């Protein structure tokens, strides 16, 4: 690619990428205000920009209880089919306790457990009362499944475009922890404070006064009706109870059937709302629930707290809205939580660290100084040792760094402290290919070849050597990116970009510089 057209194309490409790289130093507000400035820039990771470092621990014990609750329902159905009356069938901690009305039929119960419930084992037996626990193998599977579900839900919440959270890291730490790193924020976002379990329940009774719970319970002196509970609506600013609702313990429909959730503004009421859409099965169930309960309040419950309880005016199937005196941010967070899905189990914020931007600024300053010093030393060595050819290597190095910054900006790459280390490493590797080329040209000159022929032969003979060396290192960078965490990924991104640009600058840019001088001229000596 040493023709005049090739030179022009390379020059235009370098200028274009230089323009994109220069946009990194333009303030974001200026970039957005002017369409002719590329709206792309290298993003800074947590260690350079500052932010929040969190370690979240899912409550895996609750996952065991959920599994036992599911098995309890299945076992209850199975006992009914076999006409075995259970005096009690309850989950107590990590055990499922079964007590038969007729203790003499315990052998029939054991047979059912052996045939259809091999994930349960009898931990304790006393007459017709059996205490059942999950087998150790099944407990491990339940914990692992809950851990993966929690990890995926948190990752979806962070990656949702509406959150505005960029360059974040969500990864597993050990067997029971989740590491979350969010650059550029100073407080934990609300999306991590809610499980996100959405329920809809028809209200049986309600009270909206200051002493709502006491007044509501006073109506039932003999206790609440079977299968009911009291839930509250609170003012989110003061956390005071503003209403109490008597609702069924079991929901009429849950958020598992949601297909989408979006924020919208009701101009008539001047309030923010969350519009939701059910999938096909959810639309059918919700249509039946609302159709049978026209004129009754329907409580919208998130994490056992009532957000609102609008009266059902007509049958609703596919779409609906959630109101609740939201701010725009609260509505946006709720929409994100509903879209991402509910966490399968509660989570505990075990560790929270705020990293200030001052430390990152110091790291950037030191990293750039180290990279600049490395570049100066490399350029000085190349110029002193290879003379004019060393100048060509220095120009190629400058182009190389420009291309790296432009590529990272185009693909919105994240620069971390290890990434700066990768940039410094790339500077040394950038001239490695030039050293191979120059030494090969020297050998051809010592063999008596003319300057032009020596240059052509030198580039041709090292082409595959340079390509193989960079491809093998690129494979390592890809592995680091795939299996590494945030900082390691930052190093891998910078290294990979540098390897690609190394091949281009050494085999194309340097060769075209030789095409300019000596070019087609018949010179006796080459400054190398």
C-alpha cells in the first residue's frame, strides 16, 4: 500500500482518528452542543473516576425456604390425592414439618416421599410427625440457582439504559457474594435497595386515618379473617403510615407476568406514573381479576408495601398504570426494577466503599507521566540507534497512540489504572515490530542489496513474524477480557487496541514513510 492513493488514504484515516482522539479532551457539554464534534470519549473506570464499591450478599437461606414452600404445595396436593389427611404441613426454618392426622399411616407417607420426593430426606421422625430437609446435593443446587438469578437481576438493573449507570462491574465474588462497582456516583442507587417483588391484590377492607392499623384491627375482634393480612401505604418522605389495607395473603397476580414497564407523565393529574404491559398469560389473568372486581380497590404492592390502591373502573387486560405520588426518579427506578424482574431472594449490602475522584486524578497524572517518560526514552533510543529510521519509528509510535485513543473513544472503552499500564506497555511493544523490520533491512544491506530492494525485502520477510507475534498476544488479551473482572478487562481492552494498531503502524505507516524518503530515489546509503 505504497502508492500515492494509499498514502492519501492512510493520511486521511490518521487525520480522522486524530480528530476523534482529540475530542476526548473536549468537555462533554461542548461535544453535545456541537454536532460536528464526535460525541464519543474514553470513559474512566472506578479507580480513575471514583465511585461506589459494593459487596452484596444474597440471603441464600431464604432460597431454601422458598424451595421448601414450593415442595409443601406439591406434597399437599399429593397427600390429597392419596387421601392422607395432614394435621399440619408447615415450613419451619430449613425444615418442612408434616404431621398426619392418623399416625398409623406414616408408612404411606414415607412411600410417597421415596417415590416422588427424592430431594427430601427425613431428618427427624416421631410417630406421625416427620421433619423433612433438603438433601445436601439439592441444597447446593438451590443455592447456586438463586445466586445466578440474583446476579442476573442485579446485572439487568445496572445495565438498563434508563439507569444512566455506565462502565459498571457486576460480577460474582466467591460462592455467595456479588461485587458491584459503579463509577461516578457517591451514593448507592435505590435500585439496589428493593427486592422488586410486585403483587396485585384485591382490597377487602381499608382505613386511611392516622391510626389506620388499630382501627382496622378493631373491626375484627376475633382476629383477621383466615388467609388475610394487613399491609400499609407509607409516605416516602416521612415514612409515616397513611393507610392500611386488609388484603389476601396470596396475590391475585404477580410481576412475573410483566412484559415491559415504562415511565410516563400524566398531565391531567400532574404526576409521574409507571405504565406496565402484561404478557399473554398475564393479560388473561389480570383481565379475569379486574373483570370480577369492578368497583373494588386493587392494591399495587411492591416488597410488601402498598404503593397505591386505585378502584377498578372497568376490566383491564393488557396494560395498566401504577401511581403513588412518585418523583420522576422514583418512577424511573421502579420501571427499571420491574423490567429487570424481582430478586429471587433478599440481599444484604455487606460492604460499601466510596472512592473519591481525587485519588483517580492522582493516578491519571502519575500514569500519564509514566507513559510520557516511557515514550520519550523509547523515542530517544530509536532515534540515536536507528537515526532517520528511528524518526520514522517515533512518528509511527505517535500515530499508534492516536489510533488507540480513537478506537477506545469510538467503542466507548473504559480506561482503568491497569489500562494505563497497558498503554505504557503498548508504547514499548509499538517499536518492537519496527526493530525487527530495521534489523532485517540492515541484514539485506550488508548482503549487498540496493536500498530500495533491501527495504522491500525487509518488510516482506518480517510480515508473518510480526503478525504471528501480535495475534498470539491478542488471543491472550481476549481471554483476559472474557474471564477477567473490571480492572483486568480495562488492561485487556487497551492491550488489544494497541496490538491491532501496532500491526497497522509498523507494516503500513512506517513503510509509507520509506516510500516518501528515499522512495523511488537511487540512494547509496540508508540512515538506519
